C-alpha cells in the first residue's frame, strides 16, 4: 500500500490536452512536444533530437544546404527549376523546410525517420539497418513539424530537467528547503495528515517526515541565503534575532517555511514544475513565446524578419548576384512594408531598397537588444549667463514690487527718494549704487506667482525691514614710500644743457664722496656750496656741490 502511494506517473504538468490529436497520442504512450510555429520548425526538431537543443537550428539548416550542394546529382532531380536558386533561398531563415530536406538530414545524420500525422501512429519514411537511431516527427497539414517522444524518453527528460533546475536554485541561488517548497506547492495533500521531525544531537531539526512515507532534508542556515528582502528580519539567518517563545539555542524555522505557511509563493509554479522529476515542461516553447511577447511590447528587434528601425541586417544590392550581401542599418520602413531606407556600411550611402532584399544576420553574429528601456540620465546642465541674469532680474523685480506694496499699505518707514539717489550717484563715483532694500519675510512659494504671472499670492503679515544706513566709501591715506634713486652724473663746468650722449658714464668723471644730490622743496634758495641742476630751460629742485667753491 505504501509503495502505491509513493508511486507517481510522469505527466506534462498541465491540464488535459485541448487538442484531440495530443490526447490520441497520449493514449498510445506518445507525447507531442510542440515547437514554435515559424519557418525553422523542421530544423528545430532535428536539432533537438540530434544535438539535444533547439538553439542550433541555423547550423542544421546550413549543414543541410552544404550537403545538398555536395550531393547535387542525388537531389537535383527532385527540384524543378534552378538548383542554385533553390539552395540560395533555403539559406534564408524565412524559407520553410520540406520533406525533401528531412530526407537530406536523415542521410546526413544517419537516422531513420517515423512520420506521424493526424490520428496516425506513424509510418517509416526512411529505414536502413545501418542507421542506429530513429527520429519521430509529427507533420500537420500546414507542413509544420513537431517532436514526438515516447514515455520512456519523457521520464528521462523530466529527471534531467529537474536536476538542472535544482542545481540552479540550490547551488547558484542557494535557497533553503527547495525540495520542501516544491512538494508544498505541487502536492499540498502530502502535509494534510501531519508531519514528524527528526532532530540531531544538538536539538536542531534536520529532517521532516510525512505520513505517506516521504521525507525532506532541511538545509542549515550556513549553506543558504535568505529569501526575504532584509536578512536581518529573518531569525533563521540572523541568530541574534529571537521571535516569540522559540528556543534561541535550537535552529528556528527557515524563511522558506515561513513564506509557505503564510500561503505565499517563493517562486513561480512553472519553476516548481520544472524541479519536479515527475513533470516535464516544454521550457523552450514557453521561454521563446514569453521573449517574443516582451519584445513586441517593448518594440525590440529579436533577429528575425520582423525588422525594426535601427536593426543591423544584410541587404542584397544586386539580386542577380547570389552570395553578395552587404551589412546595413535600417533607417526607415514604409507603412505597407514594401520598401525601406538603409545605410550601407561598405559604401557609406543611404539607399532605398525593396523590403524583400533585406535579411537578418546569422544568429552567431546577431547581438540582442536590451529588453529594458533605456532611461535618460538627467545630467547637470550648464547654466547660461543670460538665463542667470534673467532670473536675478525677475527676483529683483519681485522684491521691488513687494517693497512698494508695503509702502502703499502705510508702513512706518520711508524709502530713499529717487532724486537723492541719483544725486548721490553723481557725487560719489567711488562705490556702486546700493541694491533695493531686502524684504525680511519673502517666502519662495510666492515668487513663482510674481515671476510667471500666476496671480498675486495670498496676503500675509510681513515685518517691516530695518532702516538702511549709507556708509561712506573708505578714504585713501597717502603713505611715504622711500625708493633709492639712480646715482647722479657729473659734467664738466659750463656744460649745463641736456646732452643724451654726455649723460653716459665716462672714465674721466670723478665722483666725490658724500651726498651727491640734495632734494629741496620748490621755492627755497640753494644752500651754500650747492648749485641747482638745469635741464633744458627749467631749473629742477635738485642741488649738487659746486666744484668752484671747493
């Protein structure tokens, strides 16, 4: 009985399949894994079953083109028309794959193929004994391809998926009690009949035992990170915090269990189903659809044929010459999607080309756009001098108008008359005129009404300003400055006129000791033994010793 309770069957983790074809396959222990509906569905299916990932669908497409180019004689008879033109179109991601490409890929990868159609258990398309493996592919009437897996494949894929997601949440995110949270979210009936606890020698709870035989090992706080925004509010990771009557020495309940007991979700149900080894989720399809919806809402280019302005792509400048593509950037697109304006990097020209000649870059060369919209950083701008002058003038006018309004209301103080003010400016030019009297209680909330014409502010009490006192400008007091003058130059007697050449020093001139020059105030007679210096026709108040008197 206990084994029957513990046993669970693998399921896709969702409601009953709405498609009757999927229900028909599930009845025969087959599972149809849906692939995104685009032109690369065939190559996605083959890449998933050969390389275990759908991301290599473009490489599978190019390998198919190269193999068909090498085996021209084998596949040329199946194509009506130009064979090279067919291969040229097949390289584009907007070209759908057909059953012919499926045959080519089977021979390329040495795989047998079983084709499933509506209400059909499958028929062999290619079978050779030397091919070791078999591919199961579903084809609908619109030539769309999906993967068909058996239940044994689903069980293995579910376990591998659970291991990968648990490694992410346990070892990378380091969340506590992940297994307990998955069981609590997906199978709440497990805890309806009560649980038991297993303790270690120190008294800490290390395991949780359920009544149906399942047990969950609890993680210690040293190896995990807190789920809450602030770990200081978590008594499990912050041992200094004690809540209620819990024993401070024993390990308290983890933050993950507290969130679950409050009927909150630590992560989404899709992640919980992906971590359950008994559920298999189509993660590729869900993530790709979510990515496309988000890109469409944010107007982001994802590297397909849904071009956006600013996308980097390839363009055919000469359609007759296949294989020559130029890198360009889309500048504008017509509303009817018939033509677009591109800037070609190699030529440096802005050209208008048909919309059909523009192709996306290969996936290995495409750089995805940022999903989050870029926010413009508000940098401090430079304030111009004209803007500052205009602001100061508005503030000054506002203060003057407020000051005049106070005088009209009968204040006890007087402002200086404009006549006296102008007379003071004409008399004293040493200091600039004083600014208008400041208002003592002007609030900033009233300035916008006065500056931008939003109407007068509400009346309020304003204290009168203090009386102004005009202070005189500081006086300049002269102070004596002593500067050593140049030495005097003596001439022979009788030569008292100014001679520039004679003023140069000579070796025959004798310079007597003592004071050479005597400075006297103007209008005083010369002292005895001294003669004045005559320069030109003017007598200077400088005296030198008389050589005749000596």
